[in-house]
């Protein structure tokens, strides 16, 4: 499998726990390949993501990103995924994560699988996801050049790897 990109979000000055769960799934899908993390605006948390499996952390910094801007964040996710040639983009299955990832998938014209509890690499990538408030598990296949998915909260145990990551701050191209 090619590169994996994980959208990490922060809450109360720390990396959101569900983002760490998404990073753990991303690492398993990468199977030793590169795992890139996109962090929007908060460079102070970037270095710690290496300990959770990230090989590179891309921090998007822009004056328009001082508050939650899902359309802008979706554009950044899509642009970075294209630039990296990511085969899979994973986000946290939180309200913010699902909102941004759904918009990024729509922007790219790709299918989106929300609230996944497991994923298996391959062509197609297969997922198990929660439906009906968790009373139903659905098996699905994502037939696309890039799989877009979020991880259901508390479905995957966040597992540290003890690694390190390079950190790159960039200014994304955004429209008013």
C-alpha cells in the first residue's frame, strides 16, 4: 500500500484521543509504509505524533484557520492527499472529523466510509463500520483510487510505537 494520511484534531490543547485511534488504524493499513499526519494550525502538538506512529507531520498554518472551518480543512486534506499520493485518508469519527472528511471526499468525488471499526488493505480496501447507533456492523468495500474513512470512537485502541516524525509547517492555498 502507498502512503497513508491521517487527519489529527486537537481538543483542549492536546491531540484528540480519537485522532490517536485513527493514527493506530492508519499505521496498520500502511504496513510499515509512510504514515503522514495532517495537523491544522497547532504546531505545538506535532512532534509527539511520532511516538504514535507518524513518520511525517504536516502542519497547515494560515490566518483563516483560527476557528473551525470545515470547507477550508477539507480543501487542505484533499490537496495534501493528492500531493502525497495517499491511497488512504483516515480521520477521527468525531463530529468535526466526520464533517471535514465527508467534505474532503465530496470535493475529491470519492466515496466515504464513516465510523469504521476495522479496515483491511487491498484492492478494494474493506471496512467494517458501525450503523444504527452501533447495533449493526456493516461490511463494505471501497472501490476508489483513494479510500476516505473515519474511525468510530473507542473502536480501536490507540497504541504508541515509540517512533519519531519529521515536522513540516506549510501555508495552504485557500480562497476567501
